[in-house]
C-alpha cells in the first residue's frame, strides 16, 4: 500500500521487546523526546548498549528489531507511564 500524501510505501507497525543489562561505565545511548503517551527516538549513539543491540540485530536479525530514529518507546522497566515525559 502507499501513503495518501507522497506515494511512499507504508511501513507496518509492530512492537517488540528489548532487554538490556546496564553495567557500570555503559550507557543506553539513545536521545529521546516526549511524544504524547510515548517517547520517540531522536538518535541512537553507536558506542552504547543500544548501538551494540542494533549491530547484533543487523548481523543476526531480525533486522526490524534494531532501534532506529523515530521508533517509539512504549514501556520502560515494565512501567507504562501516562505521559512520555515521565519516561524521559
């Protein structure tokens, strides 16, 4: 299918779970902004836990489970706040 405005293909939306263990001296490496009830990924830093996750997904897949710019963070630490700002 295509979008109404530009003829670009629509991407299917889906959810998946990422489990990361933060160790001393590491960081998640993601820049977020509040977007309604969720947080939107603005950028992913390569030298980070999420950067490592993405490399693993790119190599062993599924590639769709890499965390990319504009992805939405729905739940963090098993909590789903009423506002995305509460996650940031």
